[in-house]
């Protein structure tokens, strides 16, 4: 399965505790993969709520802000 193109978007994002955060990714379509990686130790997870064509929506389940990095990737491949 040859890969025709790969697009990756990465940015820093801080999400307040018990709140949602949005990352406008600029990829050509809905990402195939997205993750939020905290840069500090956290007591609760930041969950991916949804992937959309224009942005990614995360929710911080903890009680305090969580700084981190968002990585999203769109991989287009040809299946024969």
C-alpha cells in the first residue's frame, strides 16, 4: 500500500481544568490520528472528544490547567 501523502500538524495548547480546548489543524480533511500529550505531570487525562475537518476538540477531565502538545496526522494512501 503506497502512501501518496502525509500531513502532520503540531501545536502547543493549554486546556483549563474541567474545560474543553480546540485546535484548528489546517489539514486537508479530518485527521486519521490525533493525540494530546501533556508536557507536565497531570492527575487526570485529556480526552479527544471529536475529530473534525477544521479542528480537534479535547476535554480536560482534571481540576487544573494542563499544558501540552497536540499532534494530528492525515495519511492518504492508495489501496489496490
